[in-house]
């Protein structure tokens, strides 16, 4: 079946630094990918829609200058958390619509900002 | 704005019994409703999709119903097993490939 990977799976960084998270569709192409954030004991919250060849679309309340999204190719989207702070610590998950009308989710990236 | 509600309390169930989860939505008329399973520290995994013109969908021990009048979907796990223990998320949407808005999820714990 379709697979979406994320890298890294876990990252720890110092406050004020930037962190890049990659999301790849391994065996299918995705012109659109989605980025979600999940805090402990909460559900996934959509942050933005990543569009290949055009600007990302951000959900209300998500700072586009803080969460930079680049959809470099039909199989790769990156999320960069700029000037990360402890409150950005969360579980970041990407997804892509794939075969069979469903969304395929990556395994997630755990970000801890010290 | 649209609202999606799932039982926030964990569902504890004995192995072999049927678990029934509820997903209610308001201010929304989705054409699709999807159910996902999420294990701790993992991304969601797709389970079932049901369309607005379908009343029921089955896959192995799973069954989903979709009542557009009640604005509700029920998710059943029959002959439950400890391996079914996870959080189950519902996500109504206008189109299958669209961005998803999830309910809060219901945690299921199947005891042997």
C-alpha cells in the first residue's frame, strides 16, 4: 500500500533554533500534502496545506512566517519551525491523499524544544 | 462553525464483546466520513470510508454506519481483541482527498 515517511522521527533542539521536518510519499505522487500538529491527549489539528508549485495555505491562527512550508517536488514537502520555542514542542504529522480516496499519514515527528 | 464530537471518555470493554463508538457532527454536511486508528506515538492509520449515500460499510470485524439525518456515524468493532486497543478518530469531509478535521477521538481498551 501507499506509504508516507517522515524524517526525523524525533528531534530535540534549543530554543531559538530552526528545525526542518521532511514528509515524503514513497510510492505515489502527491500534489497536495497536509501538516498537522498534535498536543498530548488531544486530537490532530490541521496547520496547513502544502501545494506543489504554489504557496501553502495556512489554517486560521497558524503563523506562516513561523511554520515555513515548501513543497519541493511531487513526493516531498518540508515544514520548518523557525525560532522554535518550548511551546512549539509537539507531535507533527503529515499526510497525503493517495490511492483509494484516503489519506495516508506519516509516522509523525516528535519535537522537543528546550 | 463545524463541530465534531466523539466520546471523550475511554471505552473499556471485555475481549470478545462489541465496541461501539459514536461520532456526531453539527453545522456540516459531509459527503464522506472516515475512521482512523491511532496508536500512541504513531500517525493515524486509515480504517474505513463511508459515503453519504451509503448506510453501512464493513471490513472484517469493523462496521461503520452513516446517518445523514441524525448527523451521526457509528463505528463497531465486533469480537474485540486486546490488539484493538487504540484511539479511534472520525473525520467527516466534503471530498475524500480533502484536508481532514478530526473529532477528539475515543480511546478503546480491550481487556483480556
